[in-house]
């Protein structure tokens, strides 16, 4: 339980640093519920649960606190990266591959982040085609598996740009930061679940979905992840 | 605009019928059939950029019908989509006719679902039924009508098949069944927003709440008129809260859930037999987009255009009309007639050097008319095949260099037809930055059809190297302006997402109608300006002002560019119409007053010269006074610089 609290604290610090592009966080400004800190639980144990957790993390040697500002130690940073990686991969797994409703994704991911081993994490990552972003469009820290080209795990999900020409695939997810872009392509019928086929790669990507033929930028193609719809050509 | 004053009851307001649907599904064809008014019809998305109004033939009481730009979503993603959505917000509609591409039912239903949410009465017209049948697609229309709760009819508008049913269906229009439910937390947020919206709206509060929740910023202005300050504040809070709570962008999430709902309907009504495609059209589509063959195909298209517009239109046809028809038959008779009883001063006004008949009408009808005619025919065929949007595939990478994407080639190619129309078409581009850059390029150096025809005709008479110099120079200046503009104008480049319509065989009848409609437009717009320009020249000449201007412009025209002083008048009328200017250069050349070097220099200068009056006014309308004046100055500088550069290049060659 104590270990989990420390993980939670490391995760929280990561999120705040990532958002504000900081390397130290003012402890007094820590929010009460963010990341995996459950708002209902906080009501029970008292308000400043997050600060207590950060103090725990300091005791364990993952965090250094100076003048009321907390920063990672070397081991703390690597541990935090792994937690974030597990959490965000779990989100992808639950939302894309298992298509669970919104309300079950966060609590699920908060549990997964504590129990996945490195091996399992890499398998999940390969299985999902090494996604760069979580569903909130936050970067997923890269793991060893992402740098290796060959993998024992046959990826279930591949990038559309690596798709075979003339074969139908099913869109699994789109990892775009650009919300305007997402809304726009979804208006054209491109959403997770749609069938898509690459007609040509050069000079521009041309894809077909239903009876709609679209020419699109390479960078958009890079963000579309698909799964082979077996047998349908 | 809709009148917000109360007391105007819905019953006695004029109620409109609104035509609406995805791009390129045939709205304008149906508009033409219902009103008897021809609206330009082409085979690419975005042909209708301005709303068209008409009266339905035989309707009692008279019913007005509105043709709107195509939309993929009623949450607007571009300026033309906003126009359509705003019409729904502000025009009380008796009925909406949603026109759909039957073979693309999924995307049509994404809009139907939103219309049902708005609670506006509508009818679903499944057009292009023949193409759906060709692809072995079958749709259970009775079931679809039952699921949507509105009449569903099938048509092939271009063959007038089934279109009489539309007229009757208008009366049967009713609000669709709004059975779409979103996930619980979305519904809760919707309810919270709906509670802040008070008053009578033309569309349901639920649909407005959905737009707001999707983060539709284009509603801001409307909202400030229709909700209290506190109301807006709490709406913003609800939206903020919701977007924090959800892992995904809300607009995207809502679209996703709508499409999932649509898939549920499709599963019950839509069947497709796999394995079919038309070999010929498929092959053509492949070739036009191929990295190598595509460019060759483009070269071929340009060559055919050169032959048809430059050689036939501007050469053979102009020769006959100018030299034989006007030169030998009409003008000598007129000259004789006028000189016989009028004093010389007055007869000069009609048949002199700057005479109404000998200049204005001869230029407008003998030189320009055959050129624009042949261009419009050629261009109409090109438009209807679906080739133009495929050009974007080949040109995307080139346009990236100047901060644009392939989509920008559409207004540029249309600019070869007419710069002012093309400037309006920049609205299909997503960002303001792109619209400005393309507007600059159009003003600086895209020659319009009539001008291009004259230029082709002139250049075809001298060695090919001159043509290459002209082409290279224009291309270079355009590229340079593009690069500079994209560096100066802030903002990011927009995504390239272009829908490609199927390759279709053009229909003779549409080409004829389209050409006639464009010719009529040309005559209405160009001839008065030719007359005005000639009258202006006549008086400037007789009062000696022309000489004065020529003298003042001498350092630039004669000194810098090395051109004969008389070309000044071509540039003066070039501001009224570029083609008029080019025609002026033609007659100077034919009079033997210029060397080939001077001709090419003057042609580069007139091509890059300031936009014509009409084009300039449209630019003001679209971009505002300041930008338009700036663009004007830029093209003036580009023209002089380009001319000077040409002169120097030719000296070296």
C-alpha cells in the first residue's frame, strides 16, 4: 500500500512537470486529486494526502525536496517513467483494444500501473504497435521494445503507413494531438472501427474508406493505427 | 439575416426550403431543376461557395429555396461549412432537403442524425442512385425511412430521374426521430448546457448544446447574442469541466458515437456486393495520381489546352473574327457609315483609333470572346471528369514549399479561368494564412483565361525559347512570392485532407449549360468594362492626358523595361481588365512596333501586373482594404521587377 502511494506521488509529479515543462514542483501547490489520487478517498483520509505521499517518496530516496520544491532523484525519474509508461499503455489497451467505456479506463489503468512487469509491459506495447501517445494525447515514454525492429510478439496493431496496398484494415486508434484534425477526419468517416484501404503512397497517400477516397498528408497517415481485417481484400 | 424581434410569428414569415448535404452530391443540380435557374455544377467538392437563392417553380405560395455549400459535419470545420450551419441557425425553414450520395450513405447519415437532433423537418434524397447501383449497393429505403422518421427518396438528378418526387416530398418533411443517445456523462453535460439556453431558437437546444460541447468556437458570436453573460460563463464551465473529465477531445468523441449509431442504422439497410469496380475509370484515376505518369498526364492536359485554347480559340477563331468578320465585313461598313455624316471628332469616338466599335467591341467580341469560350468549354470538361481534385495529389509536395498544401491548386487552377472567381474560392482553404497566400499569388501572377489565350497566341508565333522564358519567369516569380509570403505571414500550415470524387464521363448537356452561363457572365461583366476603358482612353487621348501619363511612365516603361511608349495604354486598360491589356499588346505587336524581346518583356509585365478592377474589388471584399492595397502594391512591384528581370535574361540569351 505504501509502495503504491509512492508510485502515485511519482506519477503526479511527472504529470505536473510535463504540463508546465518544469523540473521542480512547488509542494504547497500540489493539487489534491490528479493522476491516480482518488477524490473520494481524499475526503476520508484528509486533504493533504498528496503531500504526505511525496514525503514518503523522499524517504524512499526517489525524490529530493529543497526549499519546498520537489524534484526527482535519478532512480526516482526512471521509476516514474516506468509507471507513466505502464499507466498510459494500459489506457490504450483498455480503450482501444478492449473498448471499455470511459468510466472504467482510468480506474483500470491506475491498478495496472502497479502490477505489470517489464516483460508484460513490453508485450503490451508491441501488441499495440508501440503507440507514441495515450488517449489523452500525452506521450508514452518509450521502452526498450520500441527501439527494436524485430519482435517476438506479432503486432496486432500496425501503422497505416506500413499497411499493404489494396488491403482493408480496421482503424484501431488515431494518436493525434491536433483536435481540429481529429474532428475533421472523423467527419469524413474516419474513426476507430472504420475500414480503410491504402490505394497509393506516392506522391501523396490516397486512402479509401467506404466509397470515400481521400488524399491525405503523410503526417496524418503516421497517426493512424490499424489492424488487419483478415481475408478481406 | 433572421429578424430576432418578437411578434413575428413563425406562421406568417417567409419559410424557406434549404438544400443541404455533403460536398459534391448534386445539390446544385437539384437546385437548378427545382428553380429553373442554372447553378454551376462540377465534379469536385466546393463548387458552390456562395449561397444561391431561387424560387421553386410552380410553388404556391411561392417558396424560396436556398442552395448551400457542402458540409461534412454541421459542426463547421471551414468557412464554407460555417455558412451552411449559420443558415440553419438563422433561417426559419419549412423543410430541409438533405441531398446524399447514395453510395456514401454513412457520411450522409452523420448529417441526418444531426438534423434529427436539431428537430428541423427534413427529407432525405438519395441521389447518384445510378452510381450506387453500378457498385451493386442496395439500400432498403422503406426501412431507412422508418428508422429516421422522414421521407426517403431516390434520384438520379443529372437524368432528372425521380426528381419530381422531391417537389411532393417537401410537404411530407418532418422532424426526424431523435433516438441518438450519447454516453451518460455526455448527456449530463448536455442537460446542464441546455438549462442555460433560454428563448426560442430555430433549432433544438439539445443540438446547440452538442455544438457547444464539441468546442465549436464559431458559435461564439451567436452565443453572445442569445445567452446572458452569466449563462455563457456557466456554459463555459460545463464545457471546461467535461473536457477535463474525458480522455478524448469531445468533438471527436461525439462524432465517434454518432458514427457508431450510424453504423447501427447501416447494418439494417445497406448491402454491398463486393468485388466490383469500373476498370476504365479506375485505371484513369490511377494514372492521374501516379508520381510519374501523373505529371506526364498533366503535361498532356496542358498541351491539349494549348492546342484548343491557344491555337484554335486564340488563333484560328480570333483570326477569323478579328481580321475577316470585323476587319473586312463589319468595321469597314461601320467606318464608312459613321464618316459619311458625322464630323471627324465624333466619328472618331465610334470608329477611330480608340473607337467604341473599332476598339471596344472588336476587342471584346473578336479577340476575347472566342478565347474565353474555348477556355470555358475545355475547363468545363476538365471539371466534370473529376481530374482537378486529383491534381492536388500530385502537387501537394510542391505547395508545401510555400506553406500551403495540395488543396491550394484548386483556386490557382480556377484562377486560370478568372481571378475574381478564384479569389472567392479561396474560402475552401482552412486557415486564414493559406487564404491570404493564395490571394496574393492569384493577384500577382496567375493569368486569367482570356489573357492566357492572347499570350498563347502571341507566343506561338515566335520561337519556343520565348515561351519558355515567359513561363519560367512567371513560375519563378510565383514561387518567390509564395516563399516570401509564407515567411512573412504568421500561422501554421493546415492539414492536407482532400476528398477525391469518382472519375466521371462529362455530360454534354452540363458542359453546354455551364459554358452558356459563364459566357453570359462574361458578357455582362466584361463588355461594359471594355466600353468604359475605351471611352476613357478616347478622352485621355483627345485631352492629351494619355501623352502626359506616357511621359510620366516613361522612365519605367521605356527606360527600365525598354518597351515602346504606347504599351503604357495597354497597362492602363490592363487595370480594367487584364485581357484588354493583353489584347492591346497584341495590336501593338501586330502593328510591328515591338521586337520579340520586347513582346515577351511586356507579356511578363502584364501577367504579373496589378489585378483587374473586378478582381481588386473581390480582394477587398474577402481580405479587407488594407490587405488588398498591400497586395496591389506587391503585384505592381512584382510586375516591374519581373519585366526588368526578363529584359536582362533576354539580353543574356
